[in-house]
């Protein structure tokens, strides 16, 4: 047997005594995370190790969490939503949204408690869906018999904020002429009464909402309150469906329902059952407003007039839309089917609304064929960044 001088692991090599050999009596798991240059002779204090072992073995544990309310994000008939800061150990902090449910519309503590049980039950189901276009629910708390829902904080703007008159013009002085022209051509431009979203962007937003509604549908849940303020565009460029305070299980609808009349389907205004198709009609109204750049039902003073206006919306759609939208039959038919006054004539589900031959997906494929498509998530992200930069400089 000859020695290989170039191999330090050869026991006959003169270099072998300079290389520390791996221990042969201890089996090491090299897949475990270890501290770099860890000293094996160091020993954890016994009492600290016992507390660790106790925590691991415990069947129940509790922690105290601290929330600091920072500012109001929104308010409505159900209560107030705050931007808050959750504080943990070792200076850990994270922004969250807290919805505090008001008892004002209830005639007794019992009726408030009963309603909150329903909200909590639906919230626990939504929390397990884990669909990225759907708001994340973190917890449901009781503070002095007032219920609080802990949710993710969405960094961005809701569609109601983005539809504020003058919103497009805000960044005119912050961008160069080429960027300004591109924004107006591809993303959003001035409309008759409010910003008008370009068709590709508007449909991309609706497709994100359909993905969220599809996830709710598969869990047997109706959202119940689709409207611009409940659809947020995040700083990543995705749309996210928020606020599940009116959501309910299809198999167990509540005796009393809440909605926003301007965006409620005709059958809901008539006091009939709210369904998956009702959510689609509400989303259709939002889409048409984005494309038209105007409120659909502004100035209507009573439910009967509102109901009649919704029943004939599909017939007057061409007069509401700009020419670039009105001339596209695929997009117009998609809008008409979403807001059909008869629920049976709408799409069967959110998934069908996206993928059917007259749904949202074929329209975007049409843009690709016509070389008019864009990376809409990225376009929205850049626009949101520009708006946030303007807001930050104004603070």
C-alpha cells in the first residue's frame, strides 16, 4: 500500500496529522440548523431549559398581546377599523388592522352576541382559506363584551379612494411627460366624473376579485358586500377583497342581512336570498364604474328607483361606456352578463365568470393577440408607488 502525499486524508500521508479528523463515536445530524462556530462545551442553564421543555410539552399556552390604536382607516354601519400596532417580545412590532364591531344597531346584548358568533364562525373559515386576493384574518377578540376582529393591514388604496375626482392629476407634476402619457394610455385617465380605469387594468382587478370570490364560493361563503371601498390595490399591484363583516354561509343565511344598496343586486334589494350570483352583480357594478368613470346610480333617492335603474342597466350600458369599451363586444357582453337582473342569467360561479368563453380571461387573451396586453400587476404597483411617494412627501 502506497501513500498519496497529495491527499491529506490518507493516514499514511505526512499531511494527515495536520487535519482534524471527524469524531467517529458521535452521529451528527447535518440537516439541523446550528450556530456557526458553536462551542459544544457550552451548556444551557437548567432552569431555562426546563421552561423550554415545559412550553413544548404544554397542551395550552397563553400570551399577552398589546395593541396600540394609531389612526382610523375607515368606519361604517358595522363599526370602526383602526390601523394598529401589535407589540410582542424583544421590541417586535407589526402593523395590523382592528375592526371594532359597534353594538349600536342591536336592541340587546343577546342579539349583539348572536350576530358576533356568526361573524366569528365565518371569520374562522375565511382565515383558513389562505388565498392571496382575500384578506387574512388573524384573530377574533372580546374586550369588555365588545368584539374586535384582528386582520392584516393592507398597504395600498381602496378603489373608492382611487376614484376620487382629481386622483389621476395628483401625480402630474411628479412624473415626466412620457410617463404621464403612458399612465393615461394604459392605466387610468380622467373620466366624466371620476378617474376612468383602462380596460386591461379594470379587468385585471376584477379577475383578482373573482379569484377571491372563487375561494369563498368553494368554502360555501357569500361575501355579501362587494363595493369599491372593499377592494384594495396593494403596493404589490394585486387586488385584495376585504371586509367580511357581511359574509355568511350559503347553507345558513342570517335572518337579517346588511348590504350597501348602491352595489347590492336587485334580488337583495327585493328582500330575497343573497347568493354567489348576487356577489357577481355587485362586482359588475364596480367594473362598469371603473370603465365608465362615473357613478352608476348617483342622485337616485329611493329603493324603487334604484331597483328600476339596475333592472335596465344592461340596456343602457352602451351609452355609459367610452367608445374604446363600447366597441368591444366581448367586454360588453361580460359586463352585461355580470349585471343581468335575473340571477339565473349571470355566471354560475366566480370561476365561470373568469374562465367561460364570454368571461374575463378571454378578454385578456384578446388583448394579447392584439398586442395590447401589459404586465398589469406591475403597472398597478408602479402607480401605487407614485401615489404613496406623493403622500409621504406631503406628511
